[in-house]
């Protein structure tokens, strides 16, 4: 009898946990992982929020230069794109090879899905993104999360 009561209590507790988890906002459940570089001594978030080709090139240059200066194991770099800045992580971007090269060296490129969904809704066409870009719910929220984790924010 005591075993049956324990099973009932356990089942009730499990149900309460499920109810509690289901009330967590979707945005909190879908947070993109922050880049994991356990030996990095430096942490940098690069913000790109416009489609100016010079700013795109500058953002890529900053990432390359810091990898060269510190070495890929000593710096964590996350490039967060939102608004018109997502052009950098489109599949047909003229900087695609550079973005892929930086990703291969451990740089994370985030794309704001709020922006993507707005573009798709307005144009009626799916956005063709670099499949190696990390989808985040909101670019600005990702920047906030990074700065709260100790990343330095730079907007080239």
C-alpha cells in the first residue's frame, strides 16, 4: 500500500513539473546556445544590423584579425546579425566563403529569426540562409544574453 501511495505521489510530482515546464515562455525554451570555448580568455560579440557592404567587410576583418592576434582557442567570437544585417548570412552572400571560413575557425554567426520571419511575411518568399548560421529567436536578446555572460559588445 505504501508503494502504491509513493507511485501516486511521484506521478503527481512529475505532472506538476510538466505543467511548470509548459508555462515557460517559448523564447526561453528556444534560446540559442552561446558559443562554448572553455579555454577562451576573451569573449566578443560583434553586432551587425545593417547591410552596408563596408560594414560587413569590417565585421569580418575584425573577426579575422582577432583570431590571428589571440589564436582561435583564446577568443570566443559571436557575430549577431539582425535587421538588414542578416544579408551577411544569406546563402548567396558575396562574403559566403569568408563567413564559412570563420565558422570553421570557431566563430559563431547568429541570424535573428524575428527578422527572417518578417521578411518572409512581407515578401511571401522563404529566406535562403547559410545553413551554418545559428538561428536565434531575437538578435537583440542574444546580444543581451552575451553581454550578461561577460562578452564585450562591439559594433564595427
